[in-house]
C-alpha cells in the first residue's frame, strides 16, 4: 500500500462521500482488516457514524467483511483495498462506455447503480424511466419495458451482475462475486411508464412522501432481495480490448483493427479475464464472423493475418495450421507493448526526443555500455552521457556492474545501462497517482475559493427553472438573470473552463493508469501461473 495510492483514495472518498467516510476508509487502508470496536477506538469517531460509514463503503463495493481471524464467534472484521476505491476515478468512463454501447438508457442505468452502489432491477427501471420521461417532450413517456430490455442486455453482456446474498454471519462478502445465478435476470411484474416530477419544492416533497408510502405499502415486483451492481471487471476487459484495437489501427490500418476486434469479440465469453491469450480461432471462423460491411475477400484476410503475426508488436500469434490456420490475440504481450509505449511517451515529453531514443534503444538491446549507446543512438558522447545520467537519476534507467575480477576495480569492470520495464512501470504508476491527487486538490481548491459565486449561480438557476415551469413573464426571467453581474458571469465562465481542463486532465492520466495497472496485474498473474 503506497503513500500516493492511499492519498488518492483519501481524496476520492472525501470528494464523493464526505470527511467521516474518508477517515474510516483511510484508516482501514493503513491498518488492514479490523473489527468495529478497534475502528471506533483508533479513529475516535462515534459508533453511529462508524456504522454509517461502513454501510456506505460496503454499499459501493469499497469494503468487504468476514468472520474474525480468531475463528467462529469472533467479531466481524472489515477491510478495504486501494483497487476498489480507485474505481471511483473511472466512473465517468464507465458511464460514457454504457452510453456508447447502449444509448441514453444504458447510460442512466449505469449512472444510477454507481450512485447508489446496488439496487433491485425494478427500482432501477422505475427511476431511469422517470428520469428519461422528465427530459422528453410533453405528452411522451418512457415505457418500463424498454428500460427493462436495456437492463437485460447489460446483464447478458455481463456489464451488470447480481450481488451475492448474505446467508449468515459466517458468510464472507466479496467485492467481485461469482456464482451460478450471477447473470440470471429475474422475471419482474412491472408494467407502466415513467412519471414526470411535480414542479416546485413543496410539490416535489409531497410526491416523494407519497412515493415512499406507496412503495412501502404495495410495491412487490417479483425481484425483492435480488440486488444488482456494476461489474467493473467486465468494463476493464472492454477498455483493454479497445486499447488493443486502437493500437493496431494506429500501427497498421483500420482493416487490421477490425480483424482484431472480431477475434476479441468471438473469444470474449470463452477467454478467462486473466488469460495470457485468447482461445485459438481458425481463419475460417474469423472470416465467417467478419462484418459483411467490410467485404474482405478470403485471400486478403489471410494476407492481413500473416501481416499481424509478422508484426514486431506481436498482437496476434499463430498457434496451429488446421482450419486455414489457428490464431490467437496475445493479450499480455499487447499490454506489455502498450505499457512500453506509455513509458517511451513519458520520457519523450519530459526529457526530449533524444533521451527517448536512448530509452527505446535500451529497451530493445537490454544491456549496453555508454560507448555503445553513443554509437547506436548516434548522439555525441557528452550529450549521451548527460542524458544517461539524467535518466539514471530519475530511476528510469539502471546501471549494472559486471566485474572481471573479484576486487571490483573500476578499470576491470563493465558498466552496463539497462531498463527494467516492470519496476519502471510501477514507479510511473505512483507518479500518476500523485498527479491525479494534485489535480483533485487543485479542483477542490478552485471550487472552495469560488464557493459563494457558485452557490449564487445555483440559486439563480433554481429560481429560473421554477419560474419557467410556472409560465412566468419574460420580464421576470430577465430581471432574475440580471442578478448576476457581467463580471461574475466572466468569473464563472473562467472557473468552469478551468474545472473542465482539470477534469479532462484527470481522465487522460487515468487512461495511463489503467494501461500500466493492467500490465502490472498481467505480469503478476503470469508469475503465479
């Protein structure tokens, strides 16, 4: 558990759940599995607040609990992990992916489940239908069946999964459940359409009160006790596949990327998430599964497959000759190459193209003396020496001593420069955590500095919305709009532009985090195997 990882998790918990949840979550990250009494004693937070904080963390899949380490009858222990909390950073990407694949309905389903942690299918369908109806033209409503259909598609493609049921106190809650009915959609008796919210604060309060009473008295739809949550691992597999497809398109061409996309789509159900490569696919199967719109003749497909196999990036490998040739996508090799490209990009941005040339050379040749680096990279001796020492001081390059004699005399010792990709990737990952943490702190600072102006803007927007809904005169609307001066409007616009830039930077750094984390994880799973 690194300090930068804990700091980033702490900032994410504070931003999304508040300071109390942040304190409890950070304490569990630093202290490991602990029971309720220990958490209360060491954090100094009241019993009620600790219970509520743990409920929030468990609800959102950021904390699990199990029987104590002393055996049956011992107090239940709670633990959390940086990996579970860091998913919060990727929430916008999950939502955008759902929108891309399943439209507005899929987007709102994922958004609702991410906000609530887990919900029943019927509750999610009603809420999403109401939200969609609210944004539709007057007289139009979203049917519950349409939302249910989108929900079922998300389950069918494993983007949603059931939460495990808690049988008793000895049951261990898992952050990544897997059981026979994990993707079984229940039959729900939910008929109707989405409803519009009543305008005005009193009306909304009245509607919420009535809805709560109705739900408590009647609402039974056949899925009581069956809750659903977002399957983060499935989204991560989708991100990995998209990164591979994009890399192939950039390296070769669009047709090659579509062939790789087809291979990944064919094997996404049969391939284990931790597998080093996909299940072998014959050229005949690939040809039959290609989209007809591409109109690729069989001889051209064979040429493209040969090109992919011969490419130095090794995204695709050949595993046999039957069925016109058996082909696999080298998943771990692809992740290693993507991580390498990320490292090279970082070196180039920070130290320039010549340093990046030396870095790439060392990655390819493994071990080189300083004179060899100068010759191969075609860089003058003085410049090459300065660049190597700069990279060495940043821990991007390592120096290995190989003595000719036992006394390690400098004149009889080889000094070889090398790049260890895995430790370098881990170091870069920590730098990325630090960068995102700094971006979040800056965003929070900017928002705090302009808190009064933001609150004023929100109040005026609420008043305008209420007046528009009640059919107010244009003169009234203009009068309310003029409550914000021209200078304040400029400040708000500048603030929003700055916040958007910070958000965009967070998302870009998160893409690098995802690639490096995937590479490090794949390396660990390969070592275990």
